[in-house]
C-alpha cells in the first residue's frame, strides 16, 4: 500500500522547469508528506493534518495550460483533478469535517496515481516501485 501512497507526490511539483530541463518528478520529501497525511487520517491525528495539507498544496504547483504541449492533456487533466480535490480536502478539514475530508483525500491520491501512470506511459513518469 505504501508503494501506491507515494504517488501523491505529483508531477506538477517539478514541472515548472525550463523546456530544456528534465522534469523533477520524484521528491522523497513529498513522498513522505503524502504518506504521512494518509497515515494521519487513518490514525485520526487531526492536530497536524491541516498544516500538512497546506505544505502539500504549497509544494505542488498547478500546471499551466501552456504546458499541455509538453506534458499532454491527460497529465494536465489529472493535475487539475488533484488540485480541485486537494482544495476540497482543505475546505472540509477547515470545518472539522474529518470523515468527509479523509474520503476526499482518497481522490487526491487517485489523481496522483492516474497522473503518474499517464506520465510513465508518455515516457517521463516516476519509476515503479519507488526506490
């Protein structure tokens, strides 16, 4: 299960690079953060979830429409889904709606999995399994 959880480290975290650079698509610190958030939901450790969700949001920049040519529409769509789901998780958590927030976090993870799968198929995604 841990292998799937690392996928929340989104491709967009490293996509805002110059066109000549390779995208940074695997950041161990984001891996740990994503797993930590998921684990905290499971353990009902709500004290730190809000701050961790903010860190995740800040670390994962949203792709720009102009990047569609470089990364493809599917990756861009998954990125947008990730950000919508993460915004929803944060809003629910801010209101203390932890059950719904935890369920919504699963959509964050699903967006990560889809994005990374699509990026691997396009030839630039993260390795599986994560070392």
